[in-house]
C-alpha cells in the first residue's frame, strides 16, 4: 500500500523547492508531520519478545489532524457526545455551498473566507427560522466544514444538522413541519447577501466578479429523522482527512493513482495525476492552524445551554448522564499486553526512544 507520507518523502523536496516560499505554515507543518509520523524521528518505545528474543519498535504518532494515520479513533467518541445534544424532534440536514467563482479567493484566504462562510450561513438560517411562517423560534445548529470531493477537488461547503423546531421569544417550543424547515430559495438569497456584506469588510471584495452576487447560490435541505443518522454521516468528516492511505493504489514514475466512488453512481473510479498535482490537491484541504471546523449555534451553542435545558423540559426529554466507557479509560504503557507479530510471544517494554530515534542507554 502506498502512503501519503511516501509521496511526500519522494516528491516533497521538489514541491517545496518550487512552491515552498508561498506555502502557508500549516501546509509546511502538515507535510513535515506526515513524513515523520510513526518513524524513529518522533521517538517511541522499545520492546523485546519473550519467545523469539527479537527487538521490536513502536514509534509515536504525529497527532496532526490532517495525517491519514491519526485522528480517526476520535470520531466515535465525538458521535457519542453529539447524541447528548439531540432533542426528541425531527432534524434537518442543511448544506451551503460556496460558488465556484469564489473558490480561488477562498483557497488563498482560507481563514477569512471559511469564517465568513460559517457566519453568513448560520445567520441566514437562523434569520429565516425566526419567521413565524416556518419555525418562529431559535433553532439549534451544528455546522461542519467540508472542503473536498471524493476526487480531491476543492469544493468548500458547510453541513448543518438543525433542530426541526425552535424556542420562541415567549419561551414556547415551536415545531417545524415534519418534511419542511425553511424555503431554500429564500435561504439562498439571504445567505448570498450576508456573505457579500461580510466580505465587503475585507480587502478581498474587489477580487470577486460582480456577477457572483447576481447568480443563484446552492443551498440544500432535507429531513433526517431523529438526527442520529445524520451525525453518523458527518462524524467521519470531522476527523477524516481528504484521502486515506488505503485509497492510494500506486506511485510510479512520478504519477499517483488513487480510487474513489462516483457520488452519483457509487461506482468505483480511478484517477491518475502527477505527484505534484496530488500533493497540491491534498494540501489545499489542510486547514489554517487552530481553525475550528465544527461550530455550534443557537440552542446548541455552549453559551445557550440554559435555553437547551429549558427546551428539554418542555419536550419531556430525559437527559442520560454518560458514564465512563472503555474509550474513556487511558491504559498506561506497560499495562497492555503486546504480542509479537512473528511468533505471537509477549512483548516486554524495555526502554523508550527519544526524538530522532536515539535509543536509551
């Protein structure tokens, strides 16, 4: 199996020589961390097999959120935490997509444009939800930023899981229809206007063609029942990177071949690009440092937990306190039995490696 790290090691120096001076710090760090992940550079533990007496090494992970080897284990824990936010009501999955004409500006100014994308979309949705014709109250929203297609094409959009109802100014719970939240065409117009007004406050506004503010922006909304299935759908996107190592099939003569499923037909397709193009596609999905890609609004905002408690009381929801689980238990190194992959014997921890693979005395 070919790994992203292998591609970076083989062709990264050439890529850095060509683009390094213009690359964001987050991209440079992602390349370095992915190359070093689970290698002697980061240090680790040294084990000896009690049966075959062979010495085995276990190297540390880089912990970078864009590394294909790190982060996926957190998805299940995050999903459990989100279940505690679900209300006994219908939920909707609402998606806001950035127009193609804005993607060049977004790719070069990710922190600014992504923040505006969140603010404009959440503000538009809540504004329309306050309308008595639709919901008539403050809804709860969880938004997740997603920037790629299955072929690694740059396609920034935000998915929201939204409560099918809201808390009115009078403190009453107002239910939406079971199959309809708000009109998406009107939502699209408000989203576009809010995005335009926020972008005007930056120096980026003049870089956008005027026709963008006249075209129809894409917004999609659909009911998703209790919301649990929608959270399961979004959970992998919270921690998954643009491509996993098991989708990369080969690296030959400076070209990378990977597979993906066509979103329309679900058929497996294959894509072959130069190593440089592969690295460009991968790195454009690396987020700015410390950028928060999951955000909570309305009733689900951390500052509104008092209101959320009030809604639970109105709906008769039972809050189940989550007890400790196996995922919450941190096993100390040495307490867990490791087995030799060659003979099955028990591995005993005999030392630790410092960074850069220096063995202990």
